[in-house]
């Protein structure tokens, strides 16, 4: 009977170690993914913050020679 309990204890130790390894792998991959996503989002966010709709419209009108720059009603 004692051998049976030793075997159960050994199997439980192995189970806990496998779970620990999987959790470590998951957290490592999650961290790397988050870092990748954050760096991708930062570049997009930087471009979005640099957009000035009024200036872009003025530039478009001047480059395309589509007429006068008139104020637009931005209310929706």
C-alpha cells in the first residue's frame, strides 16, 4: 500500500510540473504577443494622432484644384 501512495505522490508531482511548464509557456507567449501587438498599435496610434482633418482637406483642395476651401458642417 505504501508503494501505491508513493506512486500517486510521484504522479501528482509530475502533473504539477507539467501544469507549471504549460503556464510558464502560456505567460511567455502572452507577454511576447502583447509586446508585438503593442508595438503595432503604437505605430498606428502615432499616425492617427498626426492626422489633421482640416489640414488634410486644405491640402487635397490645393493639390486637386477642386475649388475653394469652404467650412464644412461636422455635425452628424
